[in-house]
C-alpha cells in the first residue's frame, strides 16, 4: 500500500498545470522567458489568469495527495512521504524528460494540508527575509530555513526527512534564481543603509 500511494503521489505530481494552461493559450512555456513550467512564468508570459490557474492547480494536487493519505488512514511518515513524492513528481516528471517546474505552489498545498501551524513559520520566515533583503527568492530560502527549524523544534525530523530532501531538490532547482538575487545586490544596499544608521544611534546613546 505504501509503495502504491507513493507511486500515485509521484504520478499526480507529474500533472504540470502550467503545461496544460500553456496549451490552452497556444503557448509552449518551456520555450518562453524562464522556460519554467510554473505559475510565475505562466503569469509573466500569458497573464494573471494563467498565474492563478497554475498556482491553484499545482497547489491542489499537493492537497489532494495529503487528503488521499488521510482518507486511507496511512501513518504520518507515509503521508509525509507522499507529500515529498508529489513535489518530486512536479520537479522531475518522467513524461517531460525530468524537466518540470520548481515546486513552490505544490509545496504550498502540501505544507498547508500537512500542518498549517508548521507552515505558518514558512510564511513568517519568507516575510521577514523578504522585507530585509527585498528579494522574494531569498525570502523563500529564509522561509524554508524557518520551516525546517520548526520541524526540528517540534521533534518531527524523522517523519519529515523525505520532505526535507524534496525541499533541498527545490532549492537546487532555484539555484540560478538565488545566484541572480545575490548578484543584484539589493540586500547589500539594504544592509548598507541600515547598519550605519544603527551605528549612529548607538553612538548617540553612548555619548
């Protein structure tokens, strides 16, 4: 049953919403802009409706996998494994020669369905780091750090092991975006502006 559930989860992950949305609009998103089969690229190339449809479709498949696992009353670690496999299926779909999306929307669905309280830390981390660095990509990385820290704090590292591995795969797929965000230097400017002000305020207090 475990193997069947994980295989089904992977196959559900293979349903790339952006691919089919692109077909509806007569656009091959694998040849446009970032060439990524995700909500962001769909929105950039086609428009807001395509963004929303892709975001919802990819998120709902994550919710579906978790919902099926609960309906079948599977153990927590099996359920979380299914959540990891639906993300892996999105990242590396066999029918598209392993070239899928980057998994953020699917992770949102999975995270909310598994544990809203844990996912809240993902939101907090993303918001805080995004505000500090002025980069949503770097904010996402910070969100994952907060999320994994919350898992460790909740003493759930073992059952969440496969999902953490899926997150690492997501970060690898985002590596070019992360490097680009670091090169842009917005976060450096932000730090450069804030630190001198803080130093001046500290000197005033000490004088």
